[in-house]
């Protein structure tokens, strides 16, 4: 029996496949060759998870891989109607990014409350200007997104003494339903978006939602850029409808040099790095190798995406 064929959508550095060496037939593709390679693959590893190539290449003639794995939390760049309708199993990298993102959000909350950006700017100017920071303990946060990332964010914020509500698609124990979001926004000091990108969440933070927030509130997005209407956010921060914001994700990435977002006072911009800590690629590779061995043994895979919903369901 011939070894299974693993097709890797390449990105640098390549994945370390460790103990799979010699046990699988590994082929590599780029955006241009992916469509031609798909029919011969048993498994597709979307190592370049920032690419839209799978969504573009999947429709077409010939067989398709039985399993597609993306080493990312979101799967919005993969899913197309043909993939959703197929029998192909899609998995993600749940378990890798949750705590790093939670720590990053906590860092942003502390930085904004204590005006660390202002302190660094004053240091560059060699100016001694005393200010008063904001307390963090006792404030209120709303975390939008009840998956593992949102829950890790909530746990970490609670450790700082922040009273935190989590909002998901539907209400369940310890999770508010989407219909409660507007009311919760009116009371929040911190609003953290960690939701998956789906047809129902695209553009969910717009002028109306920013208008519901308190003038003292601050907004953080570590989900997907398309969850936010960026022009509306710029207006909300510029006009002081809200006190500030921090974005780690954007509608178009990388953010262009001419983007107005770079220059908005009170807006922190970071290059989609909230989940990336030293060694993260090695951890992603090791996770895939573990999952491949389960697949090869005919055992159930973890982190299976509900393709209709666009994320891995959480079972309370």
C-alpha cells in the first residue's frame, strides 16, 4: 500500500514534519499550482494560512483531499460553497493561540489604562509630564466571541479584577446571547472582539455599535479585520465617541503605508501578532503531526470545524 500524499500550501519557513518523514509522500504547491495538485492529495496542509488560494482553487474537476488542516484559528480564508458541501473534514489550530492572545489583550488593556504609549512618546521627547492612569480592577469588559480565544481572554481579564461578560451566538451557562450585546456595550469600559468571521458577524462593529459605547470605552479587535467597519471606527475614535482602540487585525493585510489607520490619535496598530510567541511555528507543526497520526490510524480528529457555522463548536 502506497503512503498517503500530503500536499502543503507552501510558506517560509516550511513546516517541520518530524516523525512523518518517510511515512508520507510530501508535495508542495503555491497559489499558482494548487488547483492542479489538489486531485492527487489525500491531505492538504494550508501552511500559508494567510492565502485565499484554497478558496479559489477548490472548485473544479477531480477528487479532493479527505482532510484539510489550517494552522490558524480562523477558517474564513478557506471556506467556499464547494468545500462546505463536500465530505472533506476541515480542522484548525485550536489550542495554540488562545493564551498568547489573551495575554496580548491584557497587555493592551493595561497599556491603554496606564497610557504607556503616551509615556513612551514623552520619553522620546525627553519631557517630564505627570499624568494619572486609570484603574483596571473593578472595570467592566465585554468579550465578543465565546470560543476558546474569547474564553481565555475573559479568564485573563478576570484575573486583573475586570468584571467580564462573554457574548456568543446563543445564550448558555456563563455566555450571553447575541441579542444581549447592545445592552452590554452601553455598560462596558472595554470591548474585546474575538469572534469568528461569518456572514452574520461581518461588519458587526459599525457606527451604530460604536455609538452605543460609553465615551470612556476602549475597543480591541483580535478576531478578524472584516468584523469592523474601519471607517466607522476611525470616526468613532477621532470624534471621541469612544476613548481609544487597538487593532491587531485589518480588512486588508498587510496594512498599507497610506492607510489612515496609522495616524489616528488614540489608536494602537499592531501587525496581526497577538497570537504569535517564540516557537509558535514549531508548535503548529507538532500539532499537525499529532493529528496526522490520528488520521492515519483512522481515529477521530480533534478541532473539527462545523463548515456551515465557520468555526469549531464549543460544547459546554
